[in-house]
C-alpha cells in the first residue's frame, strides 16, 4: 500500500480550505483517509498552516510520501527539517551553551599560544614572561 501525505479539499465553492491527511495513494482526493495531521487555509492573510509535527514525522519515518504542495507546508512547519535531521541527511553541530551570569567563567592560566611552566616554588611562568 503506497501511503501519501496530501491535501484534501474542504470548504465552499471558490473558498477552499484544506486538510493535510495521510491516505492510501489509490483513494480519491476527497475520499477515504487514514489520519488528519493538519490544516491549511490559503485564503487568510497570512495563510494558516497548522500541522502536528510529531504525527507528520511519525508518518514520514514509516515511509509515507508527501506530495509537492504538502512538502512545502512541512518545510514551513518545521517537520521536514526534523525528518531530514532524524534520517541523517542534515548534520547539526551543537554549540557549547553560553555561561550563565551567576557562575563566573573560569580564567585560563595562560593565553592561547603560550606555554605555561610551573616553577618549583608554585609560581606560574609563561614563555613571554621568562624572556
């Protein structure tokens, strides 16, 4: 069974709203579906895109294929990037958190590029200060 994530048209004539649904690829556009995962209203200013990212990510990981318009909506909601990260297509680098103001930052003994030597009397000497 080919599962698709696609738009299902709702609303009156010339006033469309859409549901984002997971459906069998063989069922008609407005026919039977498996689950509703969001909605899209293009007539509002700005357009309304409400997608349950957890459900969308779950279906994408199960192999559901989004149509092109739905892929754009998933990119807007952030579910598509979460899926790409989970799949390993996008690599993220986690930066070190900034130190909080309550905890003072540890001061290094020597600046970068200097070598610190500890004398026998406990004093710290750097290369530049020993010249």
